């Protein structure tokens, strides 16, 4: 029920406003996304001038601002975690660590320090923003809950609708490449969350799983890409070894993301006759020169 989701969201908002830990930021961001996706899906069926629609629109606007504030902090948490994991994998359990690995690890440690300081500042700003907007956020949530109370939730033909929406999105991406892969990930986000709302339907459950798979694969590539760029730029940026390692990981993740997208698009096309408009064999762009060279090296 939407009312249950809103109640959980309120609790998460209050906790995150007091202390925006990694776990709380992630949970609040996901909860916000899920409510937004459900509300926007329902909004399509309503007259825009209705009280219910206006409550949905208002919540969508304040939720979007909250998501933007949460997103930057969440990204820093993910990047810091990736660098920590990479440093651990370099040291491993060996008694002797080669000099080249030790130097790379030191460079990654400096990068982690930069990101950690940035996360501390971003967390403080996030808590201040939540405190400033909390009354407006809670008011919008109460209005949304009141206006949608008792509204019946229907799963009828939901899977077919989501498959058609996916087909429309895929048609906008005749090729998958480094310029548009992240945009494709963002475009299918709402399909995933709406499918999760209706995952009592096995087909919706499968759609949600496929969208999550694509988002995870593209997200992995995007995170390494950003880290490689961050390591190579900025007044404190030092260390060709770390940049080379991160660039190599970026190239590998890009290839995996392309393969995942290809497989999921084909799988979605096979889910039903109504999805026949989905591209059967996506065109895959070549990896950009630098990344390809790193992968071949």
C-alpha cells in the first residue's frame, strides 16, 4: 500500500536528517524513487486538474529536489567503497606486495581521502537541506496520502504496458555507446520501480529483475569511469599507475555493460507478442580508442 510506503519514507527522512549515514542515504533515496515511480505511473490515468493529480504533482516536485540532494552523497559513498575494495584486492593476503602495487595503493589512498573529505562536506549540506525542506516534504507527503487513500491498485495489463514503454525507450537508442549508456540507465529506472510495485505478477517480477541487471551493469561501468577521470584531474591529482588501473577497469566494465544490455533487450523482446517492437539485435558501438587500447594492452 502507498500509505505504508509513505510512513516508512517519513521515518527515513527524519533519520537521514539527523545523521545521513551511507545506509540511511541509500534507503531514503530508494524509498523516494519507488514512491515517485508509483505516483507518476498512476498520474497518467488521472485528469491533471483533479485534487489527486495535483497532490501527486506537488509530491513529485519536492521529491525530485530531495533525490538530487541525496544522489550526490550516494555516489560518493559508492565511489569510496569501490576504492576501498580495490585497495584491499591489491594488498590481498600476500606477505610481499610488489613496489608497483604499493605505489598504486598509495595513489588510491590519496584519492579515497579526497572523496572522503568531499563526502563529509556533502553529508553536512544534505542534513541542512533536509532540515530546511522537511516541513514542505512532510506536508506534500500528507497531502499525497490523504488524496490517494482508498484508491484501488490494479495490476491488469501492467507487464504489457511496461514492455511497450521499454520498447519506446530502446527505439531512442539505435546504438549503445559511451555517450548514451548512462542516459539509457536513467531512462529505464522508472520501469524497474513500477515493475517492483507490481511484482506479484511474475512477468512484472521478471521485468524488474532485468531492469535491475542492466542498471547494475551500467552503473558499475559509470562508477569506474568517473573514478578514472577524478584520479586524473584536480589540483591534488597524482599517479599515473592508479589512473591506468582505473581506466582498464572502466574498459572491462564497459564491455560487460554492452553485453548485458544486448542480452536484456533480446530477452525483453521475447516476453510477449505485444513487445515485438523492441529491437531484437541492438547495435553495439565500438569502445572508444583509449579504452580499447587499454583493454588490448
